C-alpha cells in the first residue's frame, strides 16, 4: 500500500463541453509544475516549486483523502462520499508513486467530497484558478 509520502507526481485535468480543458502536472520529485490551458495557450507554463510550497503541499495532500477516492464517480451521484455538480464537467486525477505504481480517479458531473481541498492544493502549486470558466 502506498502512502502520501511516496507521491512523486500528481496529474489533474478538468474539462467541459465548450468550456476548455485545464491540466496541471505537479512533479514533487523534480520540484516542478506544468500548466496547460486550452483556451489561453499563451498562459501555459513550466515553473519550479519552492521547498516551502512542496512541504505545504505534502500536508494539504493528506487533507484531501485522495488515496481513498473511488476510481470512478459516475454522473449525478449524491452521497456522503460524493458531491453532485450540475454542469457538464469531466475530471481525472492520476497519482504516481515512487515505486512506479499509479492511482487514478475519474468522474463526470460529480466530484469526491473533498474536491475543494484538492482544488486548493492544485491552485497553491500553480497559482492559477483550477476552475472552468
């Protein structure tokens, strides 16, 4: 079983019909973050992360309960583990661990209960809103 301390890469993507696609790749082992915005290609970047940012992200990552997320959140699920969203959005999160194993979670129109905490983690690293317009 992998732990939060073993995470070396986080890939997060959110997209919506006619709303674009946002992608953040956080390389904790390389201390880099890459950002892609399909609507504003001139705003794409690759940036280094400070040690303080990485340390803060490690703590925030535990608060997301990411490793206990379901592998798939189907449309319009409403329960204590998922929060429904009524806009046509798809998302995916891929986590790579030090030993090369991968955890993936995806969804459409519903997000894990702690999505806001995860979104805050991404926004802390990229310093850009991780929300579709």
